[in-house]
């Protein structure tokens, strides 16, 4: 090849590949688990055999595999796949516009009418009992509470607790997350969920809440907790957020790899796992969709990035964690609270004891293992802005 009048020569291909191949074989000998997970195709079974030889210091077959015996297109295809997934996993995630765009409704009648219109539109798509819930005393109250449910669930998850708050004199609004509790019951439909839709739900819910009560309190569980955290970061017209087991990071993934796994989940096709729907609970969609989880975590990343540089907008930020939670990583929530505290936020983190053996869903009494007798009083206190009795505070 000629460039700028100077010849550039390269060694023959087999010589050029020998050192690199030997290095790769040596590395594979160290990472046994990766090689053992390679599919059982004949060429790759041979590679596993070479790995064993390499572990004994014998690299004699290394060049023969890639330069002689195996067709070069196989090696090229394998490297292309590895390169593709490497680029997908480590290319920066573009968060886009996940800032607040408030448009508050300050009149009770207009706010109630807005929610009634929303419920009428939902009637054509939601499963029985799966629509947004509004419990109102027919007038503006001193306090209004907005409750965000979690992924694959519906507003009915919070209905018993919403009734509890309503009995205490509050107006309560429990909006339905986009693509949830639909009649089709297809978990794959949740794969259409986006972080922007979750942001819009947070904004719109606080907007109408402004017309329902003088003081706005926001709470949410899991994905709903992520929305509540977003509200706490961006909405200054909210007095207090109570964030319950927020989905900011998932367990079983090392913190060092969380970013790479998230970027991969956002970019590859959606993967779903669905379980049969319980006919007695048509509002719930058992299973999961990777895109829905990834988009929820994306919103959480936006909150954490903003919290690292800017103070939270809400006046008070309370977090309730479950020490027995095997679904979300509590450390991410503690880290977020620490960032809020560093910027002067009035922030407290409390933890439900591991000895309670609570599930991730600590809100819905329908969930096996739930203990609302222990959880609801703690939530009552946090909604009021006081320390729950008997719970440890984390720093």
C-alpha cells in the first residue's frame, strides 16, 4: 500500500497472526468459564481442547487452528461478533432529555376532570381493575399523595395502602404505568416502555396533584421508586418523596459491570419471559421484559448523574429499603441518598430488617410473604415526615 510516496510493508498473514493467537490462547486458559460457555460447534470444541493444551504451556497448535485447519471466515465471524457486542456494551449511553417539563394544574375541578379523562381512555385497553385510581374527598385537601406502582404490576398494588391514606383525610392518586395492566396480557408489550414515558408520567402526575391538595407527597415502589426519585430530583413543588426499594441497580450483577449490562440491554432486541396469567389477578403481568427494566434503570442513571452535580429539588427525600431484597441493589439507593445529602438535601434512609424475610414487593398484601403490619406503619410515618419506629437509619 502506498501513502504519501512511502511504501508500507506488512509481514505475511500467518506470521502476523502467530503472536496474537498465542496471546489469546493464553488468556483463554486463564478465563476458563468463558471458554466453557462457548457453543458446542466442532471448531469451538477444538478450541477448548487447545485451551487445555495451552494451560500446560503447549502453544504448538495455536497457529494451526486459525491459519491452517479452520477456515479464516469462522475466525473473522467470531471476532466480528465479539467486536459488535463489545461496542454495544461499552459505547456511551445517551440519556437524552430526561429533565422535567412541568405544567401544573392548580384548580381542583380541572385536575379531577383531567384524571377522569385519563381513566376513560384507559377503559378501552386495561384489564379489569388495572386502571389509574383516584380516591378523592370531592374537594382539595390539605395533603395529596401520589403513589407509583412497580413493573409488571398495576395501581391495584397500592390500593389497600391508598385506602388507608384516604381514610386519614388525604386525596390519593395512583397512576398506571405505560403499557401495564393491558387486556392483551402480553409481557412483550412492556418492552415498548421508555425512560421518557416514565419521566412524562412523573411530571403529569405531579402536575395534576397540584390541583388535588395543598401539599404534594410522592411515593413509589421499585420502578415506581425510580420515578419517585426522579420527582425528588426535579420537582420543587413536591414537599416530600418516599422512595421504596427503588430500581436503580439490580442484584446478581457486579457494580463494575452494571453500566455495560445496561447498555447491552438497551441496544439488543427485547427479551421477555412470561408466566401464565392468574385469572383472579388480571391486572398483573407475570414475567419481565429486558427493555422495560433497562429503560427504568436508564431513568435512574439520569437521576444519579444529576444528583452528583445538583441539589435535589424536593424539600425532603426519604428512602425505605428492605435488607432481605434480592431484586434490587440497596447500595445504589444509599449512594444516591449520600449525593443528595452532600448537596444539602434533607435526606434519611431507613431499612426494614432482614429478619422479616420480606419479598421485594413489600406493598401488595397479595404477594406471598408480605407483611403489611410491619411495612404500612413505617410508610405512614415517612409520609408524615417522621422517623419510623424500630427501623435502623443508614448513612
